[in-house]
């Protein structure tokens, strides 16, 4: 045995032209390694009560605000210096050190400071923290609420349930990280109000909730003043992204039907998250973000159906447009099928013969008027500064595509799902996307998406694929 190992290493040594044979020994003792130091996590108690807020009317209402300088941020042309670097593959400046190109931000040797640096940073990280807290509760809630047989019935084994538990534990770490970067006034865990759901609906809800959790962070990550904070947040949101995909797999969906994930403004994430927060403790730090009115997609595709686009009014009626299984007959239920292209038990991936949505699909919309109390202690109020609704905005991958609203009648209309590709071979509208009603077709791209906010009437999630 020893001789075999030595000759292997000799061969390797020769192959790599080393001058010495490395130390080789067979591991034979168990060496203990005591942790020198372990950072503690934020105190976590399991939220035991769920349901709507029933306490007294809030004493503080509306989003946090200060002096407001203008109704919106005007659009300006690009900064000229950004068009000047000759991207020709050659070096254009002396190198600060060997193997180190000139440029970059935060690369000059200053010690990193993992601390928010502006109102923008604080409000964004505080929003992300509200999201981590709800996920921590939601994942525990699933494990505590649904019997093992229900998990087994849709193909989720004990190993899958452990994965769900592990995802909850990841949230403890994320909440700790963000709390540390915010300081003593960091938002703490609240109590939550989920729709009444069976397991199938719960998985769909979780899949949608993690979508806005993930996308809500991508939308602001590169706008943060504190790049150090951005670095750590990126490393936690990458985990979140995996959670979103795992919920799609739990749901029997194609795990990643797109080439690019979406990034959306903070107010969109807050709009979708806040309605599920029932109450927060006294002194909870409030947020600046807007709560837009709810949008309902009357023929919201239903992933629990074999033909998921063949639906009418099959959601739980909540902001996230969670699927509703009540009216699905056994023969239309995709978990009951054993045919490839139809079946949707939990799996790494499934093909779906009948797509959930397709270009040219007529999509029926209905939206709320502003002024409704939502969120923790019913203390936030939905609002819009948009004029009369005229367009649907489809926000998917790298693209925002507008389609006109037709037959507008009061707060309802229909529109046609556009046929648009991000790049050739990549239909833009697929996966779990964001659908808005707007008063104009303002051209926006991923880095300035929040410019559309003053013109948004309502928003929701669309289950495109
Ligand atoms: C490093 O860059 C930052 C930001 O540009 C600057 O404030 C700081 O003075 C620089 N530090 C050194 C040591 O050059
Ligand atoms: C919270 O609930 C989960 C799942 O029911 C359980 O594993 C965990 O130990 C609980 N944590 C605390 C702090 O009670
Ligand atoms: C929200 O309601 C709960 C329960 O009534 C109460 O304990 C808490 O102080 C309220 N929070 C705020 C921020 O008013
Ligand atoms: C809330 O803040 C006030 C003022 O700082 C303080 O007196 C009170 O004890 C705090 N309440 C809680 C529950 O932390
Ligand atoms: C699926 O539903 C769509 C929309 O209702 C319909 O056009 C299509 O024919 C259905 N496909 C099958 C295979 O039933
Ligand atoms: C959709 O269903 C809900 C609950 O069943 C009902 O209250 C609502 O009126 C329905 N909406 C439409 C447009 O059919
Ligand atoms: C789910 O669908 C059923 C049947 O249409 C309906 O009665 C029920 O109200 C829906 N659930 C919710 C929460 O809207
Ligand atoms: C079909 O699926 C439903 C919901 O998952 C389940 O209650 C029912 O037992 C299934 N039927 C068959 C024939 O598998
Ligand atoms: C899955 O779908 C792809 C794309 O339509 C197709 O090429 C492939 O043959 C399908 N596989 C199965 C097993 O149906
Ligand atoms: C979404 O992607 C899946 C998987 O590639 C594909 O089968 C489906 O047809 C796509 N749907 C749309 C609307 O492009
Ligand atoms: C839209 O309105 C036109 C004219 O009133 C009507 O003919 C058509 O049926 C309507 N379409 C839908 C989908 O309601
Ligand atoms: C979608 O976004 C990409 C990347 O910005 C762009 O190149 C492409 O032209 C856009 N597609 C459409 C149809 O606008």
C-alpha cells in the first residue's frame, strides 16, 4: 500500500517536474480540533402564533419619511467618462502591484468596514432583514404544520424535509449577518399571517416568496454605498437563490427556465412581503419603502394542474397569487400523473408538455385602489402616484416589456402576453416573474428599474413557467 502511494506520488512529482517528493503518510489518528471562537447568532424564538393582526389601531402609520425634495428622480444622459475606457484587451495604466490591474473600487488596501453607509444602505439592508426573518419562520412553519404523509404524497422524503429545516437554519445566519451590519436598531422578528394553505400551496407560496426575496436584493446590491456590505449580502443571497430553485424542484417545476434572474426595486419586494407580516414588536424600526396596491391575475397559471394555463381565478387571492388547489379534479392534478410531461412530483427537473404560459396568451387583470392598510400592525398604507393605467409591464430576466391594457373597465382589463426574447434562444418571459400595471411605457433597464416606480398602479407575481 505504502509502496503504491509512493510510486503514485513519484509519478506525479515527475509529471509536474517537482524537485522533491511531498510528505506522504496514511492518516491513522483522529485528531481533535477545538473551535477557537464561534460567533453567536441572533436570539431566535419560534413564532408560535400566526394569523391576521387583531390588536389596536397603530399609532404610527405610513412609510418612514423625511423632507422630500422632488416627486421623482429625473432621467439624465449617461455620464460621458463611462464611454471612454478603451476596452481593447491591453493595459492602459501602471499596475499597483504584480498581477494587479489598475482600477476597481475598494481595492487600495483600506481595511474593509462592514457597516451601512447611507440611508439607502440602511433601508435596503433592513428590508432584506425583514425578508430573512419571515423566511426563517415560514420554513419552520411548514415543518411544524404539515403531516409527514402530506410531504410523502407529493414526493418529499425525510431527506427533503431535512433540507427544508436546513434552509431555516441558514436564515438564522443571514439574519445575524444583516443585524450585525445594521446595529442595535436592526428590525427584529415579527409575527406572520399566511394564507390558509395545504402543503402544495405552501410550497408554491414559498417558491414565490423566495423569488421576491432574491430579486429584491439583486435590485439594490450594486447601488449600495457600502461595497463591503454588498459583498457579504451577495454571499447570503446566493444561498437564497438556491432556496428559490429548490422550492421549484419541490413543486415539480423546471428548476431554472431562464438564462438570467430578475432584480427588482425594494418597494416591489416590500409590497409583496408586508401583507404577510401581522405585527412587529413595539419600537420596531420602520421602512421607507412604498406599498403598491395589489394586482390580481384572474387567469394566473396554476402549476398544480397538468394544463396550468387552463385556469380561471385559481389563487388564494393573496398578494403573491399563491395557487389554489381546491377546484382541481384528480385527473387534472399533475402530482397524480405518472406521464413524463405531465407529472410534477418533487424532482430535480420535469418537462411540462403544456406550458404554464405562452406568448399571445390573453391575461385578465384586476387591481386594487390605493389607501388600504397593510403590513405590520396594519400600519402601512398602499399608495400610487401613477395616472390612469394604460400598460402591463412584464419584468423578466434582463427585460421590461410593455403590453397595452385592453378593454379597461374600472379596475380591470386584459392584456396579451408579449413575445419577447432576452437573447436569441431565450424567451424572456418564463419562470416566476413580476407583472405590473403602469400609466406609461417608460423605457427602463435593470440598473434604473426603480425609475418606473412613480408610474406604477399595482403589481404582483406572474407564474410564467
Ligand atoms: C482608498 O480609496 C478610498 C476611496 O476612493 C479613499 O477614500 C482612500 O483614501 C484610499 N486609501 C488610500 C490608502 O489610498
Ligand atoms: C423551532 O422549530 C423547529 C421546527 O419545528 C425546531 O426544529 C427548532 O428546534 C425550534 N427552535 C426553537 C428555538 O424552539
Ligand atoms: C403591534 O401590535 C402588537 C400586538 O398588539 C403590539 O405589542 C406592538 O407594540 C405593536 N407594534 C407597534 C410598532 O406598534
Ligand atoms: C421603546 O423605546 C422607548 C424609548 O426609547 C423605551 O422607553 C421603551 O422601553 C422601548 N420599549 C421596548 C419594548 O423596547
Ligand atoms: C391547455 O389550456 C389552454 C388554455 O386554456 C388551451 O388552449 C389548450 O388547448 C390546452 N391544452 C391541452 C392539451 O388541453
Ligand atoms: C375569484 O374567487 C374569489 C374566491 O372564490 C371570489 O371572491 C372572487 O369574486 C372571484 N373573482 C372573480 C373575478 O371571479
Ligand atoms: C380557493 O378556491 C375555492 C374554489 O374556487 C374557493 O372557494 C376558495 O375561496 C379559494 N380560496 C381562497 C383563499 O381564495
Ligand atoms: C390526486 O391528488 C390528490 C391531491 O394530491 C390526492 O388527494 C389524491 O389522492 C390523488 N389521487 C390519486 C388517484 O392519486
Ligand atoms: C424535454 O423537453 C426537451 C425540450 O422540449 C426535449 O428536447 C426533450 O426530449 C424532453 N425530454 C423528455 C424526456 O421528454
Ligand atoms: C419555459 O421554459 C421551459 C423549460 O425550458 C419550457 O419548456 C417552456 O416552454 C418555457 N415557457 C415559455 C413560455 O417560454
Ligand atoms: C373587448 O371589448 C370589445 C368591444 O366592447 C368586445 O367586443 C370584446 O369582446 C371585449 N373583449 C374581451 C376579452 O372582453
Ligand atoms: C433584453 O435585454 C437584453 C440585455 O439588455 C437586450 O440586449 C435585449 O435587446 C432585450 N430584448 C428586447 C426584446 O428588448
